[in-house]
C-alpha cells in the first residue's frame, strides 16, 4: 500500500491550502547534508535511504516524527570529522519506502541493521531522536552484537508513556492516539493540508523561538506531501499502541551494559513529571545524561550543546571498537 501510494502520488504534489502556523526559520544556509553521499539500500520489501559522510568509527543517526534525516544537518557534519556518519530515513519516512505493513520498532530496527551491514558496518553506535530513539532502544536489545552504544534524545520508554497517559499527557501527546486511528481517518484529515499539520506539530512540540533550517523544513514538508509517508506515520503509531507494547513488555526487565546517553528538553514534556535518566537506567544501568534548555527538537533548537554532548559520549564509547572481535 505504501509503495503504491508513492507511485500514484509523486513527490511535490501541490496540496497545501494555506501556509500553516508560523514556524521560526533560520537564515538560509544551503542544502542539508549536501556533502554527504546519498545511499539507497535494498532491504526486504523496500529501500532505506541514507546519506553518508566522514571517516572513522561508524555512527547511525535516526530521526523522529514528523521529520527525516535532514534533522541532523547541524550534528552530522561535526561528527563526520571523527566518525563515519550514516544519517538514515526510517521505514516509510522521508525517501525510504516499504511494501510491508509491519511498522513495529523491531521491523524499523532490522531495516537499519541491514543498512549498516550493507555499508560494511557490522558494529556501530546509534544516536536517535523521538521515533529514531525508540528504534535505537529496540535495536540495542534485538541486535546487541551490532550496537556499541546508544544516545536517546527526548523520549521515555514506550511502556512508560502509555502507563502515564492521563488527561494532561493526552493533550500534549494527542498525536499518539490520533495517528493510531484506523480506517484512514488521520491520513485523510492530514492529506487535506499536510504542510499545515507538519508546521503545527513542529511548533507544538518545540515551543521555541529558535528556528528550523529552511532546507530541513522544506524536506519535512516535501515528505508530508507524499501520502505514503503520512500512511507510514500512522502505521508507526498504530504499531506503538499495539504490538510494540507487547514486544517491550517481554523485555521489560532486560538490561544492557553498553554506554548510553540520555538527553531531554527542559522545556518539553519528557522530564516534566518523570526522571528520564532514572527510567532509562533500568535498561541501561550505566546511562548518563541531563536536561537541555530546549523543547522537543533538541538537535535543532540547541545544536551546539547537543553536538558537544553527543560527541563527548561517542568519544568515550569508542574503545570497544579497538578490541578484537
């Protein structure tokens, strides 16, 4: 269905009826990750799109909703000075596509492991934000032989989100329930004005005056105009409300002794009532981390601070690569 929708609705289809909420935009700065080589790697039932650059130990960057690999425009070039950086689009997001109906984080993680192996990286570090961080969490437990370290940006464990879903949180995270609805309801409503929906989501989750890179924002809007991408969002959130819960319950007491960095926005929802670091230490006992003066989109709201924290984490976690396999 996803691939068919992509063929029937080519990118760039004009569907915007109004400009949407005013999202702060940074001054023009050129194309996002223009110096990174594009990669389209076949995986079962689809293709994973990524951009690669740099040289050194491999690092996989995974974006969140409603974004693409373009969200790493500030962090990736700095990391590429010391690491081989792979900034990928998740299953069905951006320029990745699939004919599969499985949008569990397990399936998303498997895609990315295949991508990295196809690029020659059997062991690697993972940095994820939002849905990408949930994919990184699942990948660490499903493919521990591949994951050297994780950095999780602005999430709580999926089970904890559902357990704490009350009147306050459902207003903040309304999209968790909205996108999970069946019957094509969210796809139809978003399809009437996808750019408005993307801008409203960015503004609502960020709440910041720091703007988005114009080329990155254009990439998010371009992706949203593709009905198959919107369908992927919905399948992703529908899986999170169903099979992902059962998968995570099976690993609820699992622990993994790998380096883990946890960052969250001090002005966001993640740390408003819970201690994210304490919760993540139940799974990654050695985790370190802190709040960043930002909303949800840390890497774009506070790029220098987040880049410095991630770089320090990766430098400290590099030593396993020097050990014999």
